[in-house]
C-alpha cells in the first residue's frame, strides 16, 4: 500500500514539474492535486509555489502560501530564494519576516537570498538588521553569507563597510572578489577597484568575464590606456570567451581611454552584436568628434536590423552636436518617434539645445527650449542653453538663462559660477560680487578642477597652482620656458578664462598654472619624443588651455590627447580634432 502511495505522489510531482513556469498549467495541476487529495503534500506544494513564482504570479504564490497550515524551513527557504531570484524582492523580505514570526531558524540559504533581496531594493537599514541576525544566528563566518553581504553593502553605496566584511573573509570566492571590484567601480572608486583586482591575481584568484567587465569599466573611469591594453592582453591570455558583454566593455574602454581606432577594431571583430555594442561604438565616435563615422555606424546598425533605443538616439544626437552636423541631427530627431516609436525625452532635448547652441543658432535653441513643457524643462536643458550663450558671448541672454537655472537648482554651486562668469564677461562686476556673496552665505564652493596623466604605469594628479609634487620647481621652470616658446609662436593668453577679480598680470599667472598645463609639462619632461600624452580632466577644458595646448603640440611636435568632462580633444600640429567646436 505504501509503495502504491509513493508512486502516486511521484506521478503527481512529475505532473507539477511538467507544467513548468506557466500559470494556467500550474493552476490546472493544483486543481488536480486537490481532486486527488495530494494538495497537502509539502513537497508538492513547495514545488508548486516556486514554479508559480517563476511564472511571475506572486499574487497566486501568496494565495497558495496562505493555504499551507504549518510551513517548514524548506518551504520558507524555497519561497525566499525563488522570490529573490525572480525579481520579487519585497516578497522575499515578506516571507523572511513570516519565517521569523513562525520561529523557524534561518539558514545559510535564507540569509544569502534575503540579503540579495535587500541589495536589489537598496534597503540599507533593513540589510543591516539582517546582518545583525546573521551574527546572532552564528553565520557571520560563512563564506556564502559574507559574499552576499559584500554585494549588499557595495550596492548600497557603502563600499567601506563592504571592504570591512571582505577583508574579514578567510576564503574568498569569485563572487566575493567580483562584488568588491564592481562595488568600488560603481561607486566611482576606480583606483580601489583596480587595486582589489591586482590583489585577486596576486592571491591566485582566477578572474572571469564578469571580473574583467568591472575592471574595464574602472579603467574607463581612470582613462588609462596602458592599463586598458594590459587588461586586453590578460583577457586574450587567459582564454576567456569574448562574449558580447565583454567585447562591448572593451569598445567602451578604448573609446573612453582615447583610442577610438582600437575600439573600432574590437567592434569589427565581434561575431555577434546587440543594441548596446552598436550604441557603444556610436558613442565612442561621438565623444571624439567623429560625427560622420558615428552616423555611418548608425545607418549600418539599422541596415543590419538592429533596432535603436533611447540611449542610441542620445549617442547619435550627441555625436551630431559635437561635430556640427545640424541638418543630420534635425532629421534623426524628427524620425526617431516616427521610425521606431522612440518618444524624445529629456536627454534628447538637451542634445538638440546643445547642437543648435554649438552651431551658433541661439534663437533656434531658445525657441526649442521655450517649446518644451514645464516637466521637460529640467536644469540640464538650461545648462546646455547657458553653455551656448557663453560660447557665443550672448551675455544678456546668458544672464537670463543662468537665473532660470539657479531658480531650478539653488543649491548647485556650478550654476552660480556660470552666472558669475556671465556677469564678469558682460562687465557687470557689481553683480559678480553679489553672486559670490550669495555663494558664501549658502556655503557653496566651486568644484576643484584637476588633471591626471599616466607615466610609466603610474598616475599623477595636478590641480591649479599645485605644488605638492616633489619635482614642483622643475615642472614650473619647464612650463615657464614652454609658455615663452608658445608666445614666440603666436600664443596669447585668454585672460577671461581666469578669475575676474584678479588684475591682468595676476590672471596670466593663474592661467599659466592650470592643471592641464602642469600635467602636459610633466608628461613632456618624463616621456620620450614621439610618445603621445594622454590627459584626463574632471571639468571642461578652458579656452586658454585649449589654445595653449594647440601651440604646445607645434613647438614640441607632440600629439596630446585631453579627455575633459564632455569629450576628447586630439591636439596635433597646432590644431584640435574638435575644430574649436566644443
């Protein structure tokens, strides 16, 4: 008799499994279980619950759960794990609370799943409470739970806590290493991400595809081409399969590190591509000012049947804006909704204002802004409009735009700086003083500009007037001599790029020691003739430094590449790839 009952339950179990994650079939299987009297079987109910969760019906899953009179540890763990894995993170937390309320002791499986749910929801407070439960339950040294905690704290923007947990781990899995590296990278701590990657290799850890994706992204933040090339060699050397995600990361890295040629080579070598990889290549060309090439890739993308998305159109419109392709940009903007059903959003509006503004079509840019609804008229739109006013020296309109910008974001110090510059360029020094007094009263400070350069696999950082480098005297003397040579070649300082309260001679002194110039001088001192210098700046390059570096490229016969906040500038033989259109 018992053997017959086991066979019957086995058959019913197979029926539930064969239904798969399909709600209608599962409901039919459930009805059949009720008819046959097997609906009280814990194993059958557990399987039914997890499959209904996988089917995407959390409401049905909850109804089934309420029908269970005395859920056990296995059922709770299965539910929490399924809810977490299939995107029902809040429900995973709900089932965890019911588990505690039922006085069932959590296990490793419980904690790893509920911590993942907290990470996905960015619930820092709840996650720390669960962490305390981990200690009380005696799982603080469990490697799987620790790895989940590292991921949680990294995703919750608390990388220092993540690192503390990580450092306490006696053994680290690939998941823990990847979580720590990606956590640093996603929080903007690129150098720390690279440091952990190096530590991983030193300890004998084997990086996988996900590891390299995170480290390549960190490398992109740093703008270090040497590091990026080394990572590319590591990927090839370890024999990791070049999937579309990894190849796209390489395209992004080479583009953002200033070598769009290598980015295109990787892109062309891809056996398969998706909308992300095509968009990465378009964006790479755009940030280097190669608008024609960006449009060529865009048209080829459509011809290959790959459907562009919102991000693709941002990349295309941005490329048009940085290359002066106004007519092409108009056509793309007009067709995006009609051709692919992509409704223009804030990012696309910003690109259009930027494109018109850079092209000197201030009236058209302003009319475009005025045609936007109040919901669409976000600070980024006004910022693009203000940049156009400053570029084309329309100070009256610029002041009006800047005042609108400050009304929208009164706590952003950058807006006050732009307004102050506008007043200064218009000769309204009384208003300059007034704006700066407001900044002082509100405790707002201008963002400090800095530039970095990599020399012999080491990164060096410079800020304006920086004297922290041990070779400061040599760098300043070299730069002084360099700027005299540039003056002999025709360079003239642009004093409006300096602080307006300074006297003219003081302005020239302040301009001479901008971070970009210090980085260039150091790079010229430390590298051989013919080596390309690569500078990364956190802000936009100023007009004076842009002019000076063009002359430096002539007198020193060097190629100099500067990546600023918005784009790349390739200086060669006295000209820049942006054609002074930035």
